[in-house]
C-alpha cells in the first residue's frame, strides 16, 4: 500500500526496513511496486544486497554489517561496495553521546563502537556511500524533540545527501 502511495505521489527515498526475520517477501513486493523509488535496510550484507537492488531498491541501508565487533570493518564495507557500488549505499550512523562526543552504536543501539561521529569521520565515510542516514538513538521514536546540537553539527560536517531521524515532535 505505502510503496504504491509513494509511487503515486512521486516521493523517492522512502525506507523499507526489515525488522526481524520473515520480512523479506514483503520488502521485495514493496521494491517491485516502486522500482528505484525506495531504499531498503535491515540485515543487509554483501551477500544479499544485490538481491534488493535487483528487486528495485535504489539503495541499501547498512549499519551493523560494516560496524563489526565495535569497529568500522573496512573489508566488509569494500565487499559491499563491490557487490552493489557505492552509488547504491546509504550508511546509517546511529549516534549516541558519550563523554560529550557522538559515537556510532550497534547491536540494537546497545553497544558503543569506537567510531566517533565528527567532521573528520564524516568526511572519511562519505567516500564510501551515496547518502548518510543519521539516527539520534536517544530520542528516536519518542517525539521528545530533536538532538538539535547534532543536527547543527551535521549541517557543518556533511557534504552528501543526509537524512536525520530522531525526536521530531511536530511539523512545527
């Protein structure tokens, strides 16, 4: 339904997120409904990413696969790039603040990685993807307000299309 609605309205970049197992068939159906209009995430890796691009995803969204054992795994990132090309990759940097600095968190937002999110690391990671997705995990889904400090920093740090997610309270 939503893939068709996005298609009818000409909205691109919507996210199809597979939370948990058993969502593959529904995701493929949505991607087939609106080819090159939707992005897909949730369990994406170098062995399944091409399947979703071939099914119609414009991009695959990835976090946990490339942030492995608490660190950015460049071998995995390179393998993903070889599978689908950087032009089809959205890197999700799910951020949580620790000691006054932003870090990527993984494993359902419970484990801090050693990847600090700042101007230098954003400049580095942008070389390996087409877009960024930034989650402020402490406010995501709570409608308690955005992490305005992070949003302001992102305006200075990012140079590619970037989506911020987390804490929006209202359209105002």
